[in-house]
C-alpha cells in the first residue's frame, strides 16, 4: 500500500489515503409488521490506513448491522461510506456499489469454508469467482494463494481437504481466503467466537501479527473486551445504535466518558454525584459525591451534576492502615468488609460511609474483615462521567455479594 495521499473523491475534499474507511451519518431502520426500530442512529467514524479498529458493545447494539452496511450486505436509510476515496454508498446521490464489487476481505463468526475443496482451492476461490476483475494467470493465482497461506502459516496444508483441519486452522484458512485479493479493507465479525478459550487467546495474537504484517486496514466486531483491548489501535464502544466513545484502549479504560463505557469495559466503582461542582468547566474540580467531596477530572464542558457519576477503577484505590501523609486529597476512613484472597491479588470490599467500594491490592497485604483502613482515591484516577450505573445503587458492576453471607475466605 502506498503512503501517498490521494485527492479525495469522497465529496469532502479532504485528502484520502488507500485503505482509509469513512462512514458518515449511518442510519439504519428495520421494519416489521409490528414495529419499526432504528438500530443505527447516526453513526460516523473514520478508520485510518493500516489501523486495527474495533467496534465493541453488548449484544444487539448494532455492531454487525454497521459492518453489514459497510460490506454492502445492507443499505443504510442514510449513509455516506467511502473506502480509499471510492464512494460505496451515498444516499444523497443514490450511489450504491453492490457487495460483490466492494472487494473487501470478510470473515464472519460462521466462516463457511467449502468442505469439498482443498485448502488451496478454498483460498483461490475469490480470485476465480471474480476472475474478470483480478485478471490473473494460473501461475499468478498459485502465487497469491501461497502468499496468503504463508501469511496465516498454513503453507504446508494447501493440498489437504479443508474439513481435515483443526478449528484454529480452519479459522486461519478463512482469513487467508479473505486476504488473497489483497483488499484495502478487512471486515471481521466475531471471527474467533466459535473457538475454545485457549485457541481464541492464541488466535488473537496470530490475527494481530498477521494484520501488522500485511498492514491491511481492519474493522473488527466483538462484544469481548479482552479481544478488543489486546488487538486494537482504536476501540469504538457502541451502545444502542450510537458510538458512546472512541479512543485508544487505554483512553477507553482510564478515561471513559460515560457510565455505560466505564461499566462495560472492566470492573469499576461508580460514585453518584449529589451536587454540581461550585466551579463550572473542565479540569480538576471538587465534586460532592455520596462519600463526600472529591477532587476529580472533568473532561468535558458539559456540566455535571446529580444523575452523573465519578469513576475509579478497583486497582487504583490505595489502602493503608496508617494515615497517609498530610496534604493528600481524597483520603477517607473505611472498614474492610470482605477480603477475598485470589492468589495474584487480594480483593477487598471497603465500606466508606454508606458506600461500598471494591479494590484489588497486592496479596502481601493481610487485611481482614472489620479492619479500619485509610483509602485514597488518587485525583488523577477519579474521572467524572455522564450518567449513572444501570439499575439502583451507585457502584460496582457484578461483584457485591450478599452482605449477610458468611465470610468464607477471610485473608488473615
Ligand atoms: N434483518 C433484521 N431485521 C430486523 N431486525 C434486525 C435485523 N438484523 C438485526 N436486527 C436487529 O437490530 C439490532 C442490532 O442487531 P446487530 O446484529 O447489529 O447486533 P450486534 O451488536 O451485532 O449483536 P451481537 O453481539 O449479538 O451479534 C438487534 O436488535 C437485532 O435484533
Ligand atoms: Mg453481531
């Protein structure tokens, strides 16, 4: 892929480089006799050439529908979609390139290899199916197939019947078949979800290594945050048909912008905001929460107030028996309620006033149930987000047990 910018033919006038995907104002409605549901609500994003970009979100939020609109398998009610400056769909002009002419590599959850063909025949299939466009000699087809099989480390298996491969090998075959046309864009919809857990972890590494070797721009769809974190340059978190936040994995994790994003990626503590800060604007502001005033990072100019939350990750709380040095902000007295020794760390629930915060600490710290402790919520780790946790209460996703249950694992 060349690095030189092409002058944009996508209508925006902006320079466009090979492998760049632009999606603007994508809206998609499904109508049945009973109801009409808008499942994609004005989604826009750009994937830069060579990026590994992941759409991450819960089941039913519209990830596959977005991908299918990009592939040309669905038509948006409204959309402007362009790859490498080539307009593929534009509802203003009526432009629409059919899926078969979009030349993307695609792998879906059910990766549908041809069972009666050999591995090499499977890989060559897209080149034969689209012979007119690819115009390759038999020798060139052979070379392309070898190249694609080598990319996924299946070069020893070309002559084997495709069904006589393991699950992971079949997955790699599907990838080779998607890459053989040297596409500008690779679309992957939960391609690892049929594999067992061990193989899935292994294939994440393989897939990312292959993507880096080829430099192919990749749009990956998953509901699995570890997949998203381990492979992506950019993650876009999707919630009910809208992009809630887009950013590098670390930004999504440490600087979530909404309570939904914070709770969807990893465990977190959410404290309810009870009064807006005295001072408006962004930066480090004092915010009244259910445990008292907290200095927190406010990233947006949108005013925060009741109905919003402060996020702090469990591993960021600092717990000590002795009071921290004078002058530290965000320090509270608390009581350990439930210590759970997990080997690599110790998980503690700590009561601060009427709130319960969860934290993970080094397992060397032998905290026991009922211990009085000091808890510091480091200012740079406290982030104000819009919205509150779904459901009643303010805090942790998933792990608060029944308070009446006996302590079965007190780490003394
Ligand atoms: N052809 C269709 N007709 C009607 N509704 C549809 C159709 N395809 C998808 N939907 C609805 O659109 C919504 C989004 O579906 P989509 O498949 O995009 O979700 P997803 O984020 O990929 O979920 P999952 O993680 O479960 O694959 C869902 O509510 C789904 O039921
Ligand atoms: Mg899906």
